[in-house]
C-alpha cells in the first residue's frame, strides 16, 4: 500500500504511444495516473473524453496525464476512436497515453482493485483510482472511486491547485475552497510571523474557546 509522501514506484509498461519507464516519462513534472475497469465501457469513455478536453488545464499546472486500463494496447487504440467521437475531439492524435495492464500487474501492485465489481469471468475489475505524484516523485494524493461511479476531474484540478499553492506558502485551503477564494494561515505560523508573511489583512475569527487558530487571509497573488 503506497502512503501519502511515499516515493511512487517506478515501472515499465506498454502504452498506446509506446513503451515507457514511468519515472523517465514523468521527468520533473507533476503527474496523474488514473485507472479504469475496462475499455469500451460507458463511464470510462466519458471520463477519458473529459480528461482529453481538460489537457490545457493540466498543462497550465505542469501536470502530465496517463491512464491505465486492464486491456491490451490494440484494444486501447480501437477504444480511443470511440472516446474521440464521444468527446468531439478532432485532433488525429490522442493527447495522453493509456497503459496496457491486461495482466493486472500494475493495478494489483498499486492496490487499485474493486472487489465489489466483477467482470464477465468473475474477476475483480480495477477501481477508478487516482494518484497524484509531485515533481519529486512523491505521492501526494490517492482517491479510489468504485467502478460504478465516475470521477469529478474539476475537483482533481482544484486539489492540485491547492497543493501547489500550499507548497509555496504557509497556508491551507478551507472547505469547498476554489481558486481565488480566501485561504487560512497554517496553525504552526505565529501571529508575528504571519504579519511578515502576508501583505493583506489577517482576519482572526473569534471562537468560544478563545483560541485564535482560525486566521483567514487573501490568496497569495503569485499562486
């Protein structure tokens, strides 16, 4: 089981764009690896089409995207034509690779199996896993959705924006935060340090405990 902050394992795999070594493919970028139960399935098709449309957003954040499905490269290439048609994608090239994991080696190694959902042969399918890896190859986020529930990739972009910003500044993002909303000063920052760190007013919320730990500040402008 890979935990937050662990080095994400390297692996070699065949993909729809050729053979890769994962760490070499990732380079110095952030990355998203997301898994799918099967090619030619309805929810997966909607997800891959959505991600293809969101590639400019991932590029803006310096994030490389790679998918994984428990089928062959040949199957992936045929499926890509359906994904492009569903998403209205006109480019002849698909914008990210899909890993061949027909043997289920990677989904097993990465703990991506959904034991509640079985394929026609009675074998557990891959869950809808999402791993976000930073530029130092550390795993920063892991989400496992059941096979029957499609993901919200706007939420995944929101989380990446939060993590990249909180890496640069001593802040945290509150519930339902989205880019441009106020943020919170981290509890480890003293009031004096906060005054030197933030150029805008710090709004300390009065609470019954009398502890001044909820300190709200504008999002830093260089985020």
